[in-house]
C-alpha cells in the first residue's frame, strides 16, 4: 500500500465548505451529513471560494472592454486557461484549452468539431457515461468495446476492434476512470493502440482528474492523449465551468458549435471570418468566475498533491471494501479486492439482495444522514452489464445499484457509519415507513414531511 504519512486529512477537511452544515434527520436529530456521493459532484474548497471572492473585486466583461477591470478580468481569465492546461500536461504550442460548462458540453463540442468522412467509425466502450457515448452516435456509427464480467475494460476486445477498423476508426472515446465501478483503463496503452490504427483518443476525465495526475503528453509520443475533458463541479469548484483540452490543429479548422459574439474576426452580410484560438469555441460572454474557480481548484489539488490524494484514497478504498464485504447480503460490483485498491478509484457500487437500491439510499439519507447515489449513474448499458452476470447476487432486472464514492476528505469513520447503517438495514432496524414515488422512482418517508426548501432560501425573512 502507498504511504500516506504526508497526507494531513484534518487540514484537508478544514478546507471543505459546508462540511459542518447541520441537517435534520428523521428521528429529530440535527447533525452534519456525510457526503459519499462525490462521484456526482464535490463540495467547494475554501481556497477556491476565497480566490473567487477576490476576483469579484475586478469582475467585468472578458475580452470586451477598455476599462481597467475588464483588462484585469481578461488577464485573469487567460491565466486560468494556462493553469488548467498545465494541470493536465498541455503543451502550449500543441494544445488548446477551451472553457465549457462541463465535461458533457466539452464532449459534444468535440463531436461537432471533428472532421469525419463517410465510412469512418467511432469506438466507444460499454463502461461509458452517457456523455461519452451519445454525442458520438450523432456523428458516426459507434462500435462498443466490451466490459468484462467484473466491469473492467476488455483490452483484448479493444485491440481486436482497433485492428478490425484500422484506417476507418476516427476516434477512440474512453473513460479515464469509471463513475460506476472506479475502474481505471490504461489510457496511454490504449492511446498507442489507437494511434497505430490511425485514430485519435479522447479521455472523459471527469472522474479521473480529481484523483490522479493527468499528462496529455507530447504529440510526437505514441502514447499521447489527443483530448481530455474535465468538469469543475467534480474538482471542488462547482462554479459552472469545465474544459476541453486537446490538439490545437483540430480547432483551427471548421465552425464552432455555438456561433455568436466573440467567435468572429469579421462579419459581412454574406460572409463570416472566424477568429483563431479558443475564442472560436467560446461564444458569448465567458464564465470568467467559473474559469477562475476551476484554475484555483487545480492549484489547490496540486498543492495537496495528486499522489498523496491517490494514496489516501487507495488506503480508504481498501478499508471500505474489506468492511463492506462483511455486511450480510451485500454484493459488491467491479473489483472487490482490497489488495488492488491502488489500481482503481474510490467509487464502490453495491446492492443489498432483498432491498430496492433506491430504498437503501433513502434510509441512509433520512435516518443516518449519509448521502449516496442509487440508480444507473447515467451509464445504463454498463450497469445492466454488471447486473446480468450469473453470480451478480441481486436481480438482473432491478433498478440499478447503490454507489458510495469518496472525496479527498473522506474518513474511515464515515465508512464505518455507512457500514453500520447497512448492517442495521439488513436486519430491518430502520423506521420502515417509506413509499415509492412512482414518477421519480425514489422513496420518501410516509410520516415525515420535510420541506427541503427550508434548508436554503435565496430570500430570507428579516
């Protein structure tokens, strides 16, 4: 196991905004919640919040005004672009950083900007979030690389398909880290195979970026990554920005996904001359606050240390897998071996064999203050593949799984609370009065009418 002596967990937790926010529970207690839904979104870092607050002092229109605030905001925006690029190993003379709303928009943007010719195909995988599958279906035939029974990417099948479609495959689209099982495909090995087949590779790094170091690599390196996409809201910077970082030569050609202000050099009644550089793909007034927040988060993660974060997560994941395996009737999906925790992310899907996954999530939330996710996690084909295996444990037709996912601030005590509550559920030691919302598929307590709007209001009574 990697050493974690340099990881100051208490100092990290002190940087998390909202960690001590008191929330009501069904038994009448009011206490801070435990967030084990970090694969969906992460809370803000205090340092990110502080930098955004400082930026508000010079906030103004980016690349639009002659005023000093506008010039300062523009300079900060471009500094943010450089910081985000360095975070993923971008080479300034080879790569371009385009700010987007999130990973989903980044991948849709790339799907629009790729120049495809008739007969070309896209290779994706069965592991993908819908955002790294559906955009490609709109532009070319998509062929999917299989997942193995335990949820890993079938590398032999990947190699076979790349050989089969060599010369025709335009792009290999693969997750850097699964948001369902935490599986980490060998993205640089896959890149080498893709390039040998005449293809490029895009990595959906939404899950990877908060947990592992990323290096795009030099374009002359056969194992380089052509494009990566990231989201700020998974990087402790939920201010509405993400980024697509990739080959500058791709974005020098073609038309933007969104056309409008800032994307053009000259417009006549009949012609359009598009501007060069990332501005071509950043129509309208940019989200400067989001860009600054995303850059601040990149700096914060580098200061904590991506290797230290990975080591802490590996130790915590091994601990969690060991404890969860001891819960009667609990079935783990993906790689369940604590000894290999270093080779995966702290994203753990499971089910209790006699309980609806949405009911389990509801009990954890309302009675123990533990936030998890239930369902298919925007990866329906992958979850169905996991549930279809013969020894799956839970019903193949059930409505998804339960997922616990860790952040850089998660503790063993929080894992213990999860395990204790799951043990209680297995013996029926919970309130028991829940009803299913037929429209949403979730469960709500029958006799506890909590007005969630009361937990936060934009307008307060004075």
